[in-house]
C-alpha cells in the first residue's frame, strides 16, 4: 500500500513540475525553430493543456485581465490530493 501511495506522490510531484514549466514557457517564448525545443514544448502542452482546458471550462472566472490562473488551481488541487494520500500513509 505504501509503495502505491509513494508512486502516486511521485507522479503528482512530476506533474506539478510540468505545470510550473508550462507556466514559465507561457511567459518566455523559447526558440521554436529548434526541433528539440519545439518537441519539448509540444509534449508539455499535450500533457498539461487538457487539464487546464477542463478547469477553464468549469471555472471561467479564472481568466483575469488575460492572465490564466488555471495552473494555480490545478497545483492547489494536486497538492490537496497529495496531502490526502500522504495522510492515508501515516494512518
């Protein structure tokens, strides 16, 4: 049971880092002519954008003056789930 919770914790932590990277990439425009950078951006976009889109559809008020706050909501939700699973491990 603890191995499964540790695996879930690791996946959640990795996805949170992907969200942080996606948020940074949305502010900084890397060179898209480099194929390695372009492929990395596409992978990060495909992994994070479906979740962001779902959150934006459910909570349209998260767009404030063109600033998208959906990554923050997703990170908070993932942190809550992570703490829930860690709490289950401690019991």
